[in-house]
C-alpha cells in the first residue's frame, strides 16, 4: 500500500477538516440549548481517524498518478459520507445507519433528498450539519471538476483543462492559487447570499443554512415546504439569482477577476444555460395556460424550472399537480443539469451542446458525402477522442438510469417513484415525482434496499460515472 500513501495522506487531511467543521454545530447547540455529545463524539472519532491516516502516510512522495487520482476521488466522497453520517448516528433521533448514511451522502453529493419526515421539528444543530455537508460538497466538486476531472479524461471534461502541460503519470494538485481563488469566490457568494436572505426576512439561522445550500445548489431546507415556507417573492427571486450564480462555471469567475470582463456573456455554456431556462419557462407557461390555467403561476414556473434544471431541488409549489407534460419536462431538465465546473450535476450543458453539433455534422455528411466538416466548440476544434468520450458518457448515464429504475422497481416501488427516484439520484436533484418522494414528500418510507440503491446513484452521478466505474475494471489495478 506504500504506492497509495499520497491517497491516504490526503484522505487524512480531508477527515481532519471534516472533524473540525463538526465543531460548528456545537456552537449552535450552546446557543439553542440542544446540548448532547453527538457532534463532539463524531468530531473526536473523525479527527482521530484522520490524524492516523495523516501521520502514518506523512512520508509520502507528494505525487499522484492517474490511477491514484481515480482512487482518491472515489474514496474522498465515500469516506466523507461515512464520517459525515456519525452526527446523525450519535444523535438522540434514532437514525439507523442506513438513514444516516443516506442523509450524509445526499448532503455531500448536493443531492438534497432527505429521509427526515418532519424537518420543522429537527434540532438546529442537525439542520446546520446538513447544510454544512452540502456546502462542503459544493466546493469539493468545483475543485475536483477544475483540477482532477480534466486530467482524468472523464466524459469530455478534458476540454476544460486549465493547462495543457499536465502529465498523466505525475498528476500534481493544480495551482494553489486557483484553489484559493475558488474558495474565496465560493465563500464570498455564500456570504452575500446569506446577507441578502437575512435582509429579505429570513432569520439569521435560516439565512445561514439556506445560503450554504443555495450556492451549493443542494436544496436542503429547514422546512418541509422548502423555500415555499417563507412565501416571499423577494426571497424566491434572491434564491433564483444565487442558484444561477452557483450553476455557472467557476473558472469563468476566475477569468472575470483576471480581466476577462466579457466571459460571463460570451461563454458558450452560459449562453446555452440561459436559453434552456427561457425556453423551458415559455413552453411550460404556454402548456399550463392552455391546459391547466388554474395551476398557472409565473412565479412558480420560473422558480421550479431553475431549481430543477440546476439540481437544487428547492420547491415553492407542488409541481406534480401540473399535468403529465410538466413532469416529463422536469424529468428532462433533471438530466440536462447546469454548466461544467459549477456545483450543479446532470449530464451538463456542454455535453448536450457537443452531442447536438455531432448529430448536425452527421446529417451534413449524409447530404454532402464528400464534404469536410470540422466540429467546433467555443471556436475550438473538437477531435474524435472528445466526441467518443462524451457519447460514451451519455450512453452510460442513460444505461445506469434504466438499471437504477429497474432495481428500484424490484424493491416494490411504483413506476413513477422508481423512474423519478433513479433520475433524481443520478442527477443529484433532490425531490422526485409522485405522492411519496414528490416536491413535498421525503424518502423515509422507502425500503432500506431502495435507499442504498439511491445512494449508489448519488455518488455515481456526482463523480461523473467513470470515476467510480473504472475502479471495477481489473486492468485498472494492474501496474
């Protein structure tokens, strides 16, 4: 295992950081007189394990091979989900390990599905911990998407390499300056979001937790009614703005700060992202006006389209009452997701764009057999390797979605719950469809086996499928 010292050294650091963050809810326990030993005990266990990993691998060579990068990516999310579940397990709320792990994985992957039936009565410390998990998961996936994913050549993410001088054999962490800038931008957006929420009527605690889960596009709320609990136009508009800000590629923010002031209006992904939002709102509005005028509310249409597309999962209306077409549209939006290099999940807009360009090119070749057509994305040519990577990703995404749906149906779930549960887990959205896991439902009544299947879908979707699947290939473990 000496070859993996860097992996375990890094895992130790992550666990120590996670353990330190567990002290924050302890402050809330003091403030709201909720004192118990759950967070202190969980923090102690997490820090001890992290320190053991850290000290036993401190003489690592500070180099990370491609094989180790895949392993580190998978183990990071898995270990944080396991240790992140300890405060739930140690609490007085009688969480089973299945429920605790489900809630933790849902948090760290910014999915937002919950097994808690009555959020309104939960201790503040538990609500804050859920928000912290999503906040950490959001910044974690941004750093991973901009540093590791492009080098690992996962699903076409190599298009977003910050530098072209990376070696596949000796992968070092990206510039610390880039990582620090990402943390600075992410934290600043969270702070501004929290202040805005507080100004428009949220309590200090609600603005703190909701700002974390908004920027992370995670969607954990303190209330069963989600954002709809506040019934505030100002809060919903603020939420939409900051959800969108969290859904844009964070590398664009770095370029903006570095002097490229037009990046936010010239970026191909960003422009397509806004087009999808506008087109979806128009289509859904027309449908509701024509077929279900009593349910039409432009405010709810705007909010839920943005929330579902970005995988945030906040709701302000029971959209499963809007008719079958609305459900199909939302299911499609779940798959698309937001921009690469953001906190959002799903297939990602750039893959949809390149697939569309590829299909158009194929049609042109049929019409003009002797023609030469070069596929370009954002003014840059895209070679066959990138296209193959993207097509294989989308193919596997759909295959795994159908496999998850089949497995969920075998556990006894109805068709709507199975198909929407599979979609919401692999797309990391949060709420599903139907009476059980719909907008104002939860996952508490599902069988334990269903929860484990959904948990698998969450981590697969969050880590872009191949970062997990490659670990099961025998050839991966050969030197």
